[in-house]
């Protein structure tokens, strides 16, 4: 298969970890006989430095013309002083909305080998944690009208249409069908009108998915249940900002934020894939960062954008086997453990790809 992949290394450790994912993809191409062309674009702080804006129209156009995008991370303290509309994060938001990526999948799983890294008590995670946050990504308060009033007050508007809710809810039900057939809609329907629209729309749509159990939870309660009883959750469906917050919480309870991948999708096969963690500028360029989340994001890319299930599985199996064999980067090593650097971790995974 021919694949045109756009790389967005971005800032901080972004280039370190994307480099390893590219080596993994090259190895897959070699073993399975694919042809992958990579093209790189600037986004985030590096683009501010080079072009004066976090994302140029050219860069967006190059991304839009590709089959899939693999992103490292954007942002860092270096750009903290730039005005809001020019912040590095704007690059992410611009890619998401410019490419129409309304569906954000953020799986949170506890790897048995790393369960001691979870901050939760062993009894709470005894049955493991395996949940999927399905976050609406191009609507809501992130993209509503925002501004300042003459009286000095400020506002951000949360708006959702029925269509925006339906298309993401469909994705959640479909994802649940491939998992444990359970969707929890997380909202604030006791206060917010948009949340009431979400409940009406999702409960209506649920009639088409009678094989999937649907329940509802207020977002404040959901944030408690995530640490009290994480196994309650299979697919957690929610709007943009709640999803931002809850996916950070969900990733933390696994104790392995350096391991978690994500996909941002729309209704065709195009997608953008990135690790859940940030740009960690303090360890950038030091061959310390854990590349696994980015490598697993590349696996998600093969699965969702290219329907290459065997190849995706080959990467995931290589990662699991490296973990079983005790390969650890600094962030997941217990004190006293030996650990490998970013490139060393890439090597260990690459040589286990079958
Ligand atoms: C995320 C990040 C972004 C978001 C920021 C960097 C704009 O926190 O991907 O979760 O809020 O969506
Ligand atoms: Mg976030």
C-alpha cells in the first residue's frame, strides 16, 4: 500500500519521539511491503519562531492533502508570553478544526506490567482499567464565540447542534460494539442546556444500538467514579471541554501517561494521531523521553486510516513484548531499575516486530 503521511514533530520532545515512530513505520513497511512517503510540517512554537504564526495555511494544506498525520507535541514555556491567538496550542486547534477532526479517541489502559505505577490502590484496579474516552473535538466552548465586553467582563459560548452531537455519539456506539457494549454519556444536564440537548439526542440515537447499554453521569460525579471505580467505564462519551479534563484524569490513573496514544478522526479514513502527553521541554533532545505513546499512535494510524490491522497489531505486540522483557524508559522505571533512552527503546521495539 502507498501511504502519504505528514509528520508534525512540533516542540520539546516532539522530534525525539516522532523520530522513533518513523523508524518503527519504516520497519513495518519493509516487512509487510508497503511504501510510505513522509513529509514534515512545522506547527506550534517552532512555527511561531520560523513563520510568526503557530500554523501556516501552507502547512494546513499539506496536512489536508495527506492520508494521515502523526503529531508529536506542541508548546512550551518559551512561548508563554505570546498573545492568546498566537499560542502554540492554536496549531492543534487549527489542525483539528481545519481538518474536520470531530472525533477524538483516547484509550486509557493499565498495562499489567506497569500496574504498580498507578496511583490507585491495587484493590481498586484489581480487575484492570480499560476505557475509551470519546471526546467531541471541534465544537462546544472551545470553538464558540469568545471575547471581552466593554465593561471588562469576558465570555466563551458553549454551543452544540443536534448534528454535531449525533455524529460523535454514533462513533461512541460503534466503538462500544467493538468493546464491552457500554456507553456512559458524561454531561452536566442538571445545569447546562447544551447537556440537556446531548441527553435527548443521544438517548434518541441509542434506539439504533439496542445491543449497547447507555447510562448517564454528571461530569462531577464521573470525575469521582473514575478514581473510585474505574472499571465501571467502557466508553465514556462527552463534549469537548469535559473530555479534555476527564481524559487527563483517566490517563493519570493508568500511571503510564508516556504510553497512551490517541486518534482524531472524521467520517472518512483520514486521521491525526498523537500521544496524549505533552512536549516536556525539560527533557527535550536528551534521549530520555518515552517514545511508546507515539509508536502506539502510529499503530492506531495503521488501524484506523489504512485498515492494516495485522501491522497495527504487530507494533502493539512488539511493545507488549518489550515491556514483558523489562524494557523501561526512565518515566516507567522503578527506582533502581535499569532504563533505556528514547532511541534504545525504539531499537528494542523494532527488533521485536514480526
Ligand atoms: C489536549 C490539550 C489541548 C486541548 C490544548 C493543548 C489546546 O490539552 O489535547 O487535551 O485542550 O484540547
Ligand atoms: Mg488536554
